[in-house]
C-alpha cells in the first residue's frame, strides 16, 4: 500500500469521526433540552442516550483504526 492510499484512507476516517462527533454533540444538546423541558419524556431521553453511546462507540472504533499498531 503506498503512502497516498494510506493518506486517503486516514482522511476518510477523520471525516467520519468529525461527522460522528457533530452528531454526538447534537444528541447531547437535544438530551439537555428535553431534560430542561416542562414535559419530561423519559423514554425518549433514554433512547437518545443509547444513540449517543452507540455513536461514541463508533468514534472510538474508528479512532482505533486510525492509530497504528505499535508493538511494545
């Protein structure tokens, strides 16, 4: 694999991470707004928190792909 191909793959992964982080922040804002609302929808908040956790897992997974394996 040449360096330009490797660079392109890393660029794609970085963009994916940025998109997922933005979605994660949006969910965080939505959860905060729902928690502060007078009509508290616990089930919806629980679902959004699960979604947020799944996004975090995806972010960590992609970041692990971006980090080279180092043999200690």
